[in-house]
C-alpha cells in the first residue's frame, strides 16, 4: 500500500516537470478567474465548491492516468464499450446490410464497406444504448450509481440535493436528467436552475457517447474510455463553474439533503426495452433534424460573412479569407492556448472548439476524426485533450433544447430559464475546457495510457 502511494506521488510530481503540464495547470486557474469575471455576484465566491470541484477532478484523473489500477480500469471500460458496439452492430447489419459496414470491416455475410455513412452506421447505435440504459434503470442499477455520485457532491461540495442529483444524472443521461428532479424544479433557486442548465450542456449522454466512439474508434481506439472519463470529470467541473458564475444567494429547499429521483414508469423489462428503443429513435430523428438545420444555417452565415468580408477586403486592400469557422477559430484561439498544447496544435483545437459552438459537437468530432486520419496533430496528447474539451453539448442549439425541454416540465420557470440560457452556455464551455486542462496536467506524450489505448482494440 505504501509502495503504491509512493509511486503515485512520484508519478504526479513527474507530470508537473514538463512545461505543457504546467501550462495546463495555469490554464485551470485562469479559467476559474475568467468564470469569476462573468459572475453575476462577484462579491460572493464559494471557495468550498471550487476547491472540492478541483480536488474531485484531480483524484479521478490522478487515479486514471497515474495508477496502474486506473489504467486497467480505463482499458476495461473502453473494451466493454467496444464490445457493446459490436453487439449493437448486429442489428444495424441485419436492417441496413452493406450500408452498415464500417470502413475496414466486412459484414457477417461477406459484404464490403461502402465507406463511412453516418445515418446507417453511427446513429443506429443510439437505439441500442438507449434501450440498454432503460434496462439498467428498470433494474435500479443506474439510479444506485447516480445516487452515489450525488451523495459525494452534496456532502463534499455542500450544494443542494436536487442540483447534485441532476449533475450526477447528467454523467449518464441527457436532457431527460431534468425529469429525475421534476418535483423540485418549481421551487429551485436561480443558482440551482443555472446548475441544471450548465450540467446538461457540459456533459454528454451515454447513448451519444457510443455514437462518437463509433465515429472515432478507427483512428483512436481508446476514445470510449476517454469520453466516459470526460463525462465523469465534467460533472464536478460544471458545478464549479455554475456556482462561480451564478452564486447561491437564497436558501435551496433541498440544501444538505439526499433526494430521490423520480422513478420510471416502466412496469416490465420488455416495456423498458420498448420505451428505450422508441426514445432512441426520437433522439436519432432529433439529431438528424438538428444537423440538417444547424449545418445549413451555418453555411448560410458562412456565405454572408464571406460576402461582407470580400467587400471589406476590397475596401481596405486586405487579403484575409473570411468565414464563420475562421472567425470562431480566432475567438477560441486564446481558450485553446490555456489547455497546455504545443504551439502547432493550438490552431487545430481552436478550430474544433469554434466548430462546436454553432455546428454542434457532432461536426467537431467528425472533424477530429478527419484530423487524426491525416496525422494533423504533432502529438497524440493534443488529440486526447481536444476530445475532452469537445465532450459536452456546449453549443447554441443546446440552449434552445435545454431551455425548451426543461420549460416544458416547469412552464412557470420559463422566463428564468431563458434569462440564464446563454450564460449557462458560457459556463458549460468553461467547464469542458476545465476538464481538458485537468487531463492536460496529468497526461504526457509518454503516458502509458496513450500507448495502451491505441492498442486496445
């Protein structure tokens, strides 16, 4: 036991010996300061939430990236997700045939891949994983796990039971996590509502996690483990950022309490499978509709920016190439610098962050996959940090989704939710960047986790 603790201490110290790790640590501090600058009550600063939020992230990241047991755990989780994806592919191959065969693979019937087709290979996995999560909820496995996380948040960070439960639920669920605390939404304080919105946008649901894994596993075999780790780390990060930007000025009804989530309505295992599968199909159609609308509108804005930019170039004699992606890349260049990346990779990560804010994280992860296949990054460490920074629903479309979805559960709080929406987007973005910085503190180019992850398949 003592030997393991000594080795852990030595490994942590070694992580701080590289300049990039130090830059990631400094980036964490600057992100906290940036959140304070956006605070609605700068005179109120909850040190307990900030300190425990950082410590919880450090404990998990230290275990995962430094301890041999953590590396084994990472590899186990990654392999479980890959195996589940293999099970999910049986249904997609049966329904879609050759269209469902991923690049480099052959179907059970000997059919060759026709290339990567998002609608027929990645999106259908959402149905399988939504049904699986529904089963785990029916068996009361997921509620137990969520209550454990909620207990930790409530006791250590001294936040209300309702917001702790919501933040814990968001590790595994999407907007439906708000339904778990539906009875408490009506009487929540503004700070609690802000946590609900921020936690929702700073994490990703387990069903879409599988989708991103399928998109990236050809170029990055260990991506499943990293995405799960990112969602775990981002929950305390979201609480931290939310409580800095909108501090608690009232007394929450559930302060210090351990609350129970609303039980599901499934009366049998088969009913849970049916409801889960139907919910998965609705989510697929929602994602498709969102991609069609958002990417089309983004291209329209690109055309408008390009048209105006051309006239500006003519007027001032400039040669700048104007585009919406280019503008957001510039905006996110400084945040990307805080992550502790090599200078050559900062622009690439800034580009991915800029893409997510309007084009959703789907487009960003697809672009990350393309960058990996082209060996665009100078370091695999940069790609890992980028995958953590992108792991969240922190984009403009989510403001409408979460504000609208939660307002449907509690119409009387619609005005409060709408007022907090875009501020929550900022907090969620900072939370995702914070998670990436924490990972950047511990991981190096020589980290055994990177090599093992790439060989895990």
